[in-house]
C-alpha cells in the first residue's frame, strides 16, 4: 500500500511540474498581420478628437507663419541645394523657437525627402503641440511607402563571350 501511494504521489508531482514548467504558446504573434495592425492604428488616430475646434493640421494664425506659408515651396535641384536645405532645416530645429521649428517641420514634410526624416522624427518629440502635429502629418506620407531599389546596371561577367 505504501509503495502504491508513493508511486501515485510521484506521478502526480511529475504531472504538475510538467504542466507548470511549460511555456505559454505565442499564438497571437504568429497570427497577427503587421499591415492590418498599422491600418487599425491609422484608423484610430483619425478618430482622436482635438481639444480645439480647428483642424489639427491647419497652421496657427501667426504673422510669421502666414508669410511663410503663402510662399510656394520649391523643391531643391541638385546635391548642393539639397544639402543646403537639409542643413537649414536642422539649424532651425536646433536654434530656432517654436515658430521656426514649425516652419522647418512643415517644409520638411512638403519636401518629403529621405534626408529630412531625422528632422521630422525630432519634430515628433518636440514640446510644442503644433510642431508635433505638423511632424506627424509630414511623416505620414513616408509611412508604409516602399522605396524602389536603385537600378544599377550590373556589368556582364568578363567571360561573357564564352557564355553565348
């Protein structure tokens, strides 16, 4: 009787340890599609109401911004112009006040070049709410966009004459 009781107790102990020692399965991560999650997040961000009646992406009515937003933004042509504009935007983010940072983020969003993504990301962490909203609008154009790989013509192998 004692041997049967000891064997049964050992079996129950092994079964309990085996059940407790198992790791939970991660079925949620395997079945979740990242594209659908991103679409849900974008839809939920669109439902967020702001505390002001104006549109969250409309510029505030300040004289400096009205004069800058009335100008037409011209895309830079050439490497020197791109570098100069990127440097100007970074300097405005570093040394400018909230209005200059807002103008810099708006211009970076209009440009939409890959080199100003750092300016837009810094704008997302800014203390001014207007700058954050403008940076979010500017970076939204970049979200989910796939960049085509640069087409580089690979030269044929040196022994191409032997292949034909």
